[in-house]
C-alpha cells in the first residue's frame, strides 16, 4: 500500500480543520519506523519532525472586531409592542444581519414609555428604533439598512 506524501496529508488536515479566530498547532510526528502522522502533540514513543501554527481567517477576525466596535459605539434599541407587524419586520431585518439589539416593550412599562416619548418628541410610536444617536419611527427597510451600515455594522 502506498502512503500519501506529507504535503497531501497536511493539505487534507487543513481542509477538515475549521479555522476560527484562534490559532492551532499541527505537529508532524515520526515513529521508530519513520512513519509520519499529524497531531496536536506527539506521544512519548514518537519524535517531532516539524510544527506548523495555523491561524484563523483574518477577514473574519476583522469583521468581528468591526461588529463589536459598532455595537459598542452605536447600540441598537427597538421599542415595540406585542402583535405589531412593523415591529416584526424590524426584528426580522436585525436578526437577518445578526445585529445585537435590545428590545423594550412600550405597552405597560412607564419608564420605557417615558424613554420612548423623549426619543419621539411626544407620541408613543412603535416601532421606534435607535441606532446610536439616530432614531427611526415606523419601519423603512432601506433607512434602517443605511443606518446600520453607516454605524459600521457589517
């Protein structure tokens, strides 16, 4: 039986290992007969031939950092009410982009109602969405999309 060469084995490992934000170490181990295997560390009866550190996807890390920064700089709050179709549209859009948001039910909580009145200038209108300092009453897909993108949400 012919064994595959080392580079093809390492290539197969790279294909099946998920690359996340952290790094993983792959060690090529050699036994007393000269056979190689790839592991996270070598057992005592084998010796290390080579070591390779595999890093995660830099684009994914950058997107995650941008996302975290946007969430810190421009938190999203949805003021809603039960059985509100437009509120559901906002939720769907936010969830579709995996935007973290706080939802506040304005139907019976007087402190939420006071907060909402201060944002809208008086009338208690749902849905009302704040993206950082920007505020939107009612639902407009493109306005919300623009605000989220402008705030730095990927």
